[in-house]
């Protein structure tokens, strides 16, 4: 996974989730912020809209394609700079940043401790690193097809790089140099299965991923989606997923 795109178009549930995340950074005037794994830069744009008093936010990603998209979307914002780089070898000096953010990225960093040690290195003494990851095995979908739902959720979690990293996040942060780690959980919930909500987006992503890997059939996928859409039409749909937060102080 990677950070969601949630501003164009607006995904109201994910936007509210990011308000909660940003509050944990305790941003101050003139803060220099690093976002490791910025994807299309929506979070960086949102942060600067809420906190124009910060000095700058640097969004780093390893993908030139993602960074090109980020620059097209938000390149005119002078508070944001996008940089290509490797999370295990951050191109910055020691003790550079007041705050560091890393969301749904470490699953793909090998090993994740290498990325966390780099975050620790570039963070100023007294700074805050906010490390967040979804545990994809924690997803709940209402519906009649319980066994199929379990198959889809577990297969998606287990076939990814590290789908259960959320539950291991505190230990990873602690082993990477952070002795002061405060944990929190944000549970994103949806009561509608529709295009501008996270449940619909993640279900489609899971289907594409699992069909490509031949872990579910087209018929299984269609039956599952039909059931979720029927739940939504009856007003009985429910979805939840846990995002695990580690607020790390240096």
C-alpha cells in the first residue's frame, strides 16, 4: 500500500482520518517536515492548508511516476518540495527535520527497521516522528458471505509485502532507536459502499490484486461485490479497518 489520494476527488472519510493524523504531529511555526513515502502528495497539500505557518514540507518517494503526478497536482505550492529518494538512505543530513511523517509505506521498505533508523537519524533531538500503518488483516466487511470475506481479507493481507505490519509497528520503532513510543489506533469506518468512500476503493484494489495472483476467481469476486452492494442498498453495510499510530519522540 501507499498513502491514499483523497483530495482530487475528495474522499471525506480519508480526509477526516488525516485530520486526526496531523493533530498528532503538534506542528509549530517554522517547522521543517519530511513525509517519507508521499505518493501523490495529497497529505502534504492538506498539511500546508491546515498549517500554513510551517516552514516547508518535503515529500519523498522512490517512484518518479508518483513524483511527476505529485508535482502536476501540487507543484505550485511553494511550501512543498518533492524529492526522489530511498527510505533506507534518506538524502538528508543528521538532525534536519522537526517532524517526520511516514504512512503506509514501511510495508515495502526492506527491512523496515532500515527506514526507521534513517527517520531517527534525520529527526532533530526533541522532534516527533509519526509512523502509521494499516493492519490489513483487521478489515471488517458486513455481509452474508462470511467465509468468502475471510478468504479475501486474509489472502490480500498475506499476499502483500507485510500486511500485518501494523501490529508490529511499536516493536519496530523501539528497535530502531526510539525509546519514547506512544501508540494509538484510528479505526476508519464506512456505512456506505460507494465510490468516494474508502471501503469501495480498497475492495476494488483487493479484487484487482487477488485476481491477478489467481487467489480468487472472477465469479467469487462478482458474488462478493454483489453482496456488499446489496448490503449498502438495504442500509446495512458496515466496514472498518484499523490504522496503527506510533508517535515517536527523540
